[in-house]
C-alpha cells in the first residue's frame, strides 16, 4: 500500500525560488496551447527574478522541496494587484489553485486592500469567476489586438461578492 503524500503547504517565496517560479509560469502558460512564438513574446512577463521576490509579497505552494504553484501581489493605495498566479500543469485540477487564491485573498486583506485587481489570462477567467471575482472590462495585451479580461475581487466581502 502506497504511503499518502503530504498535502502541499504555502510559504513565503525566497529569492532562490525565482527559477522554479519562472519554470512554473512558463509551463502553465504553455499548458493552454499557446504557440511558442507567443511564449517567447511573453517571456519577460513570465520571468520572476529574485529581486521581484524580495520586493513583493510572493507565496508558493510546496511539497517537500518541490515548488508546485505560486502567486505574487503588488499594491497601489487600497488596490492590490494579482501580478502572478500559476499552478504547475501536473498539479492543476486538484484544488491547489483555489487554496492558493484563498491565501492570496487573505494576504491582500492583510495589506489593507479593498479590491484585488486581476488581469486574467482568458483561459483562467472561469476559475476566477468561480472564486468570486467579477469581470469589469478588458485590458490591452500583446500581441496587438489581444485583450485580457479585467476582473476584481471585493476584499471587503468574505465571499467576494460586491455591492458595487
């Protein structure tokens, strides 16, 4: 009989995690079938540096020494931006993303934010909707002509519902 694997736990990312975080971001983007030319175009946006990790609230889900997923936040006034949220494809669909997003919500609230702003990949919009975010518009993206869903999660309401 196989020994059950321990559940992943969430910890603050460290500078030395940057390469693993970058690998996860690239792999998760590739999971959606984007052509390699687009992955290359977005490479800088998908790359997480040690300096970025040191300067932002970045948390990762780990099992043992393996990083499985992560998110990163930034803040401007009372709006917190979800800069990154990526789950390694081999760990998608098992609730890890939901757990990580709930952790991001708690972190954003602890930063004093009233709204969490999300520029979502179109493939992740359904996930964020299920988590309680709502679409409020679109933002221009690369390549020219591409748009991303712009979503918000109301941090003042525990379930994400907003009266606005």
